[in-house]
């Protein structure tokens, strides 16, 4: 599984791959905008809190803010909804959306953390991509 961890204030991001599924159990069945401790990812992430801001499930269905169920739902989407672009005026379409992303790449924003701090002598700064 790939994890894209970013800090929007500075524009820094880091893409990591996690092979051990047991490390990711703390992130399963969490809703978007939930803050989760990232201690399970290893020593480098100890003490950090991340906020889930997106993701996909196994089949690639994206998460959508505001869906309050654990499974996939079929939403009637129209102009102005995310993940949908109507081809004609007034067109609507029913599409599947997933609230939870099992075994998926999450996109996280940092709630707190030292990894992206700009203090002098911080050897763990990330380069902009």
C-alpha cells in the first residue's frame, strides 16, 4: 500500500510504501477528516498525528466527504459534486462511492508533527517535489 503524507503549509510531501498490513490496522474503518496517531508506521512517525483527507478502496472507488456508512453507496451526482463532470446541461448520474478505503492509498494532511518543521538543525526536512 502507498501512503502519500503531506504538509500543506509548506508544500512538502512524502510517498512511502508499507508492505506490512498489520501496521495499517489502526487506519482501517476511519472516516475522512479523522485524526489518527501515526505511531504504527514506525519509529520515524512516533508522536505524529495525521488527518485522513482522501483515499480509494481495493477497486479504486474514491472516498467522498459526507458519506456516513462503512460500505460503498450509490450516489446520484450532479453538477458541483466532486468526482463528477456532467456532459450535458442538467445531466445526473448514479455512481458508487466508498466512505472507507480498505487496503488503499490514503492522502493525509498533518495535524501536528516535527517532520516538516523548519527549525535549524532538523535533519529530517523533506524536499519539495
